[in-house]
C-alpha cells in the first residue's frame, strides 16, 4: 500500500536527507548565530533570527537523535521557548478562540493520524509536527503583541527580501542554486517546460514563490505608510515569484492584489461575499463539471499541473466515506499520481479526517473574523494606519487560503502561516489590554 504523502515526500531531494543527520558548517554557524540572537536580542527583535534562518538555510539541515528529526528551524523553536521561559515572557497572555482552535486542531491531527496507523512512529511524527505548529504559533503569540510588533516583523522581511532576491538572480542567470551544497535543494536548478524553477534555500519552487507572495500585502501597507524600502521589497518579492516559474504563487499574488484593491469596499464585504456565493451557485448550475474543475484551467507558466489538483479534490469528494472518520492510509487507488496530495485542504482531510478538516477551516474563518474586526475597530477609533494593517493581515490569510489549493505546506513557509494567525490573534488579545479599544472582542465575534 502506497501511503499518503505530500509534495515534499514525493521529492527525491527530500528522500535523500530525511531521517539522516545533515549538518553543513555553514548551516551550523547560521544556526548558532541565530540561537545567540534569539537568546540575547530584545523581545521585539526575537523573530528576526527565525526569519533569517528560514530564508537562508535549507530545510534539509537537521540532527537526528534516536530516530527523531530535529531540523534547524525546530531546534531554533526550542531555543526561543527556552528564552521565553527563562525571561518569563509568557506574561501577560490572554487566550483567544483562535488560540484554542489551533491547539485543538493539532490535537485532532495527532490523535487521528496515530489511530490511523497505530504505530509509535506515527505518534512521533505528529508530535514533531505539533512542535512545528503549536510551538511556532504560540512563541509568536508571546513575542508579537501589538501593531508596532507586526510592522517590525514586516520590516525584517522587507530587508531580507533584498539579499534573497540577489541569490535568486544569481540562480536564474547561472542555473545553479548556491544553497545546493546544504542538501534538500538541487545544485542545478530544476527545469520544467523549458523554464528554470528557482527555489533558493526554500523547500520547493512553488513554496519559494508562495513564501514571498504572502508578504506583499504587509509590504504594501508599509509602502502606504511611507516606507521607501517597502517598494524595493515589493519588487524583490515579485521577481522571486516570477523566477520560481510556478502557477500557484502567481495566482495567489493576483488574489492578494485584488484583495488589497477591495480595501475601498471594506464596508460592503457582506454584499461582496453574497455576490461571490451567488456567482458560485450560478456557475454550478451552468457548468457541466463541478465548480472546482476551474482549478484545472489555472496555468500561468505553460507547465502547470492544475488538472492534478482538480482530480485530487474531485476524488476526495467521491471517496468521502473512506477518510471522514480518521483519514485514510493511502490515496493511490484514487487514480494516477493520487498519492501526491498537493492540496492542503485534502491533506488535512486524508491525514486527519473530517474533524481535523473542520477545525482547519474554523481557524481560517476566525482569522478572517479577527482581521475584519480589527479593521472595523481601528476605523471607529480613526486609526488609519492600523486599519490598513488589519486589512493587509486579512489579505495574507486570503493568500494562504489560495496557496492551499495548489500545494500542501511544508518547510519554511509554515512559519509564515502560523505567523499570520498569531498576529491576528495577538492584536485581538492586545485590544483587551487597551482601554480605548475594549469594544473590539464583541465587534469581532458578532
């Protein structure tokens, strides 16, 4: 039986390093520098070493102890938590509904997958994933506490986008990935459809582009605030997306730009949602195929595998009875290449069952609610900068949601997913500590 895998596990470069200690002197030095920074920098700067490590060290760099994989991002997460505990930076902390949802989603995913396989190895694997998700999400919640912190994190990535784009330019010109010596990424850039698919230190070309497409709304918010480096960062992000030669990040970038443009309709979003729902119903009545068959038509590079994504969703719907309880061990019998679950929504379903999928969708829903509530309350208080910032946070969640259609997240980009969620939750939590914004919680949850 071929087990359910995701795009990373289908990659031969992943197979080459998983379960093996892979430590290059450069990677080790970077980890040590980032660990020292994480322990010594002021709280507001603690996320910087995490951002640096995610951009410049391959996901292959890891230490394996007693069959347990500790990739460098996971090791740095442990260091950051050690700092938080030693400095008692977990105070003050106010729980939100989104916090509970993330926690319950991780528990559901772990329990379902362990029951599905019934092995200690399955439990170990999911506990590692829980450290990556819950560990990263909650340390960001401890460290990113207000709008200034959110803007500072965006500034980190704006500055980092410049050297990252420089590495991608070299890769595009030479056809060689300078991070290839670290393992986990090819030395010679992959070519598909006659186009180089640059990826730098990131786990996959699609995720390299997606990583920076998610950043653009916050960069645009900074540009509207008058930060000149934001314009350079936007250009760098668009360049990285272009040379990744992947349809998914191009599509999500367009979705993000449309989302930012809809800022002018921010108080008519209920009508926009109803119109979108009506449009979907109309398409369902007109189209011979399901509405989600439109996924197969998305191709901005001439070599997209959109049909695979459509077939994957279609087969998941048809095989609902197989996975709804606790998931399914194999999707290989669904069709050709159906073992490759390159869709985050389907991935949640087949690895964790209906409960895990519903919790995942609830996380997205509450993130949107929080961003919308923050935007409305900032408008009521006449905080224009915070209003735009809240809207851009909502658009980042929208971009993630679009990316999920084309790929299952793994590697460095998961940090951005939990970052976006934690920032939405953190700002709502912070509002409870500010007398002038105590109405926020009730506004968000209306």
